[in-house]
C-alpha cells in the first residue's frame, strides 16, 4: 500500500499496471486503511493516496478508483480531470440525499456510490464485480448460503401471482407491513417495466410504446422475465431480469432528476415507466443495475427490516460488449412521454463481463 508522496507515485506509474490494480483515495487515514483492507479482501492490488493533488501525474493510470468525498460532491471535481476516459469511479460518502447521488453519477466514469454504514460490504461487492467481470446475481448481496427463491413469468397475470408469492414469503419471514408495502411497490414497477417497457423489436424500437397501458395486460412479453428474492436477518432482497439489456445510466438519472425537480404532482400519465425509476430509488436501500447490451438487464434492490433508511448503495455495471450502445438512452425529452425501460431479466449467462 502506498500512502502518498509524489516520488513513490512516479515509481508506480512507471510500471504497466496489473488489471487488478486499484487506486483508493481518502483524506481520512483510518477510512483509507479500511477501504484498502476491503479492496484487498476483494482481490485487488491497492495503491492509496490522501488526495487527488498528491498524484504526481496528469492522468491516473488505474482503471478502477475508489474515492472518498467526505460528503461534498464538489470534491469530485478535483479528481475528474485526472481520470482516464475508461476509468470507473466508486464514490464513498458518509451520507447522501437522492439529489446528491444523481450529482455524483452524472459523469460517465462515476458509476457507483457507497454511503455510510454500507462502506465495507458495498466496496467489497463493487470491487469484486468489477475485477471479476461477474456482474449478474442477487447472491452477491446476500450472506453465503442464503436460500434464493425464483419465479418466471411472461404476462400480467403471471406478474400478479409473482408479486403475491413474494409478499407471502415476506410475511412468513416476519417483515413489517411497511417494508412489505415497499417491496410490493418495487416489484410492481420492475416487473411491469420488464414485461412491457424493456421489449424492443428487431430495429430496437419499443414493442409496446404505442399500446395503451390498459391493453398491455392482454399481451405477453416476447421473452420471459424472472424475479429472484430472499430474506436475511437484516434485509430482504429482490432481483428482476429481462432478456433485452437496454437500460442506460443517463435514462435512470434523467427520470429521477425530472421527478425530484418536478414543480407539479408526479403522475403515471406524464412520467410513464420513468416514474418507476424514481419510486424504486425512494423505496429501496440498495439499487443496482447490471446490463449486458442486447442480452439482459437485472435490477437488484434490498430493503432493511428496520426503519427505512435513505438509498445507500447505487451501482451501474455494464458489460463491455456493446457498452457504447448504452452511452445514451431515452430521457423525458427524447422519449416524449412514451415511457422508459427499467429493466430486469430472466436467465442471462451468470458470468457476463463487468465494469464496461
């Protein structure tokens, strides 16, 4: 581990870096050591500095950077000019409102935010997924050997049965009514989007965009959708997947921003599927999207058993194959009210690239 000066930095950057070499940055020495230890546990080879200014090179050679902001999104500005175009930054913050999370994620190279008490687990899982390229799977957010339940569906009736099955299991697992309500709402949003907003035709056009929402319930998704769910002593987790892989980060951010700053009451007619992105972000403790373009999108959400806490782990993992196609997705302006895909999926290969 390196903690600092320009001379030692030059010696490191003079070598070709291992793909497992990760840079950790924090002005808090105790926090820096904690992040480094977690990254090493995830299999990384770690370099560490106290600030971006301590880096004696114009361009940071590391692809993966874990940066502790101290809680001020503006501190990210000192790091961004030094990053490679293909860098992937994970922000570590002591606290962050939803509006702060979207501010952090606005740069194409910042794709993950770990907040507060989630530091150890969030950094570990994020680093492991980036380093291995194994990005899909709810199991990564659960203790080892946690039983995971599964359902597959293709239509509105199947969606209703799946949600009821998940809620029955949540009740059996002794989750409070309020938590079950949040789980049910997120399941509804993710499954509807997976069934009717994710599907595209051979030309990449939304298949159900011109179908009245009331008529969609009579149609079947051309590809199956799945939901996985599990309960632990501390939390409840769900993961919904589709087989299209079209959800882009700018789509998620654009709709959340639109809802955050809306001067009028948010309604389904105006915001379409985009409203679901915002509702999920408000209801869950963890909101992670895994995408392999044209193959699959998986949305993983977790919920605390105890009092509702703000969103504290956000991530966007994109498989490098076709990643350029996900640089720009639909926004409220470009979609013109036609709704957006919050995706999910069925059974993509469980080891499809990472970090993208």
